[in-house]
């Protein structure tokens, strides 16, 4: 059974991105476990004098390290990823590297019609930075537009075309994670900015 970490890029009590991760966890429970983690406990990122990271970041990093992959559902604020997600990723790349070589599937839900397409493109760019060094699932975008109306009372996605798309994505992500495992076993980390000058 595969094990994924599910991150909703929010610190809001009510979030359609959290709903999306919860739907994924329920809908694919036969194939994988998806553990939803929260970012609300992490302080806003700052560089510490001794390069330490908060306990909440260490705990999250430990979960990511042992997972087969990470699924991130991002909201979109002003065509960008939310500050809480950006800040969390900074902690998770500050002298720790839980995302290095880790398969990541990006998705997102937003109230707008474009369903986080811009935030997703930005998130992809962030995750590809040397200190994060994640392996992002290629050619995969899953966007839930008008997300306030996208789920029924049971929390299931109403649009069955979207669900079929998600089915294929999740199948492909499992294959991607498997191939990636073989690839990273043979590869060496090349880039590190912090050890020299940060
Ligand atoms: C300051 C602000 C900026 C926003 N900018 C966008 C945007 O650029 N694109 C978009 O689709 N929705 C935008 N929204 C609406 C969000 O999609 C919505 O508020 C929500 O955060 C969606 O994710 P959630 O349900 O997980 O919180 C914005 C909302 C706020 C409060």
C-alpha cells in the first residue's frame, strides 16, 4: 500500500483545498493512504541564528521523508501560492531536505474559473529550486474551479469528468513514484546553496 502526505496550502478553518485532499484520501483508500497534514502550526519563516527549524517543521519533514510521495493542493491568492504554503516550503528547505527526490503531485481548488492554474505554475517553479529539489509529476495539472460549488454534501467532487481525470492522475502518480524510486537510488544530490553562503 502506497503512503502519501497530503498538504492543503492553507491555514484557514474552512478550505476547499483541504476538502480536495480529504476526497482524494477517501476515494483512493484502496490504493493508498493519504495523511492530511496541517501548516497552521508553523511560524512564518525566518532565518534562525543557529540554522535550527521549529519542531513542527522537523515533524513534518520526518513524515515527508518516509512517504512514497506528496500531494499538494494549493489555493490561489493574487495569482500566487498562499504565503502560508510558501513559508512552509522555506522551512522545509532550510538546512533540511525532505523533498529532495520526492515525487510530488500538484493540484488546486479556487473560487475563480481558472482553478489555481497560475498558483500551480508558481508552485512547480518553487519545488524545482535546488534546496527543495522535488520530483514533480510531469504534464499533470488538476484544477478545480468554482470550488465552493464543486463538492456535494458528502464532500465528493460532483463533476464526474474531473473524477475520471483524477483517477488517471492517481494511477499515473503511483507509476511515477515507482520509477522515480529507481531513478533517485542512482542519482546524487548536486546543488546546495546554503552550506556555502547562507
Ligand atoms: C486575497 C485573495 C486573493 C485571491 N486571489 C485569487 C486568484 O488570484 N485566483 C483565484 O482563482 N481565486 C482567488 N481568490 C479566491 C480563492 O480562490 C478563495 O478565497 C479560496 O482561498 C480558495 O481556496 P480554499 O477554499 O482552500 O481556501 C482570492 C482570495 C483572496 C482572499
